[in-house]
């Protein structure tokens, strides 16, 4: 089997062209929303994705929580999600349960949908809590 150098270079080149031609606002529809992560002492809030849907006036928040020291096992607690306006006032808040994909998973995921269309300059605070308030 012979490698074609043109075929090898065309994939990364096409990806580079795509990334440089896309503006950050077009790549991320939630560019006006910032995300704050607040981890607990034993667990870290990892990946967080915020998807606003202006037509349905909803905001979907999903992400993961993992132990600071990689290990399997249960991840206790829940995730508290708060949407804040530019002045810091709470517009909406909810708690999301943590779910592991299987018993061997080293992280848990969460998903929540809030009935709000946040104004520009808003931020979403995602906080892992070990105890219930």
C-alpha cells in the first residue's frame, strides 16, 4: 500500500481553511453568554455547553463533573445552575441531577433546560454541590 502525500495533507488543510473562515460568533451561537464554573473540594465541573434557543425561549445547559483524582465510583451531589444578568441578578435557577453512563464511568453528566431567553451580557453559573441546600 502506497501513501499519497496529497491525500494526507488535504484533510488538515481543509480543516484549517474552515476554522480560519468561520467567525467566532458564527461558530458559537452562545457567544454573548459566559459560563462560570464552581467546583467542590473533591469534584471538578468539566465541559459545559450552553445552547440558547430564542425561538422557543429556552436555554439548555449540559456538561460533566469528574473527581479531581481520576477514579471510578459514584459522584454525589447535584449541579446548581443559575442564569445571571449583566448586573448580577438571578434570572432563573435550577438543580440538575448527576448521571453516570455506566458503573465504570469516571465522570457524570448533567442536563437541564430553563424556560428563559437570556439578554445579551448574561452569564451562566454552574456549581457542583455535595449537599442539598
